[in-house]
């Protein structure tokens, strides 16, 4: 068989897999409905909104935490609430989540309130999807109608969380490959990275950029020098890796397009943020979108909403699959 024929067969296989993922995504979205609970729990949206509002009043950072939980859930096993399950072998104990993922107590509070309104009707997975939307809206971001009807999974997947979630040290090809594996594209990569417009990050996730970046003996040259100096004081070598700082410098709690303005000015905190604008790979993939979003918040909001709806529809359990958990932390 010639090399040309082999390459053609490989291209056909890749194209077929992409088409299959797309079709499965369309099918999954078709099974969900924004009116799913209209007759069985008509006040669920109001109940969740009330509890998210109370959580943000107590701590504005919680908005980013709830959105991150939804993201980390959907990228592992699909959107099935598996990230909420307790257990040493669960996703909570995976490297991207341990000592990092938070908001589980808020989800518990929301679940209790929803159960008081309509018992054993609304899944923990749907609660997380609604809470993520409300967290964005109440932090100044856009709103959207959340497709509902997901059911809760029965197992967690620690290995999937360790290997499937994008990491702050990865390259654009590595990150886009993980997005593609769940049916998401380049636009989704950039728009969903805009989630870092609010919330905090630990020194451990970016300190490698501050002193001996890639073995150079110096800081990452794509980072603003004043920002480097500030962060070196916050995160000294061999210091506390759990100290935190804002992901979006000078716009910590507001959901806006300031994150992208920071990338254009070399003020992205995580390596995986700044490479969307500054890396060689960005020139052909992500840089133009970063520039557009930095100049047009409406475009960012519109693309973010579309990407969130796509992400929240990754391989949901519907119909009789899975269950409606009584307690989000354990299976029934």
C-alpha cells in the first residue's frame, strides 16, 4: 500500500470520528430541553438562582468555583455529576481537583433547597448546569436558557480527570486535542478560556513562569515585567504553592472581556492562558480570536454562550440511564 493511500485512509478515519462526535453531540442536545422541569418542578430555576445569589453574596469567588465545577464535570464522563461524588478514588482526589476544586458545599445547599421544593425530581447534574449559568450572570456576564434533562452518573473517573482535563502547563495542540476529544473546537477553546475572567489561581499553577521558565534561568518573557515582580513577591521560590492571586488581573470578580485585554498586554496569569495570544501555535489558531474578544465583549459573550451550551451537552445521561441522586455526594 502506498504512503498516499495510507495517509488518505488515516484522514478518512479522523474525519469519520469527528463526524461521529458531532452527530452524538447533536443527538444529546436533542434529548435535552429548556422546559424539561416546567411541569415536574416549575420553580427550580428560581430556587437555584436564589441560592447562588446567596452564595455569591457570602463570597464572590464562588461564582468562578461553580463554573469550574461544571467544566470539570463535563470533561470527564460527560455531564453526569461525577465530579460531585465523594471517595478517595473519585474525581475530587484527582490532581486537577484536589485542594483546588471547591463549591461542593454550595451545591449541597442548592440540592437541599431543590429537594424541599420537589423531591427526587431534579438531578445534581442539572443543578450544577443551572448554577454555572447563574454564577456567570450574577457576576456580570451573559445569560442563556440551559438545556435540562440530564441524569446523574453512578461512577466517578479519577483517571479521566487526571488525563482528560486541560492543564495550565500544556501547549495549544495538547489543549485543543482534549477539547476535540469531547467534540469542542478552537472557538470553544478560546471562549471557554474566558472563564478565567474571574476567580483565583494558586501559585503552584503558575510559579514555573516566574524564575526558571523552561530552564532559561529567568522568568517567562511573555509575561509583563511588573507582573513578574509582583508575583515573585507573592510566590517566592520554595514558598507556599497554595497562595492565590486573581486570574484576571485588575478585574477579579467581574465576568467581562478584560481577561482577553490582559492576554494582549502580556498579563495572562497561567501559561495556558498567555499562549493563546503569544505562542507560535497561536498565530494560526487562537490569536485572532483573543484579539477580537479583547475588542468586542458582545462577540465574546455570544460565543461563550454557544460554547457553554455545547459543553453542557457532552454525553449526558438521559431517559432511564443513571439516576436522580438524593445526595449529590453519593449514589442512591
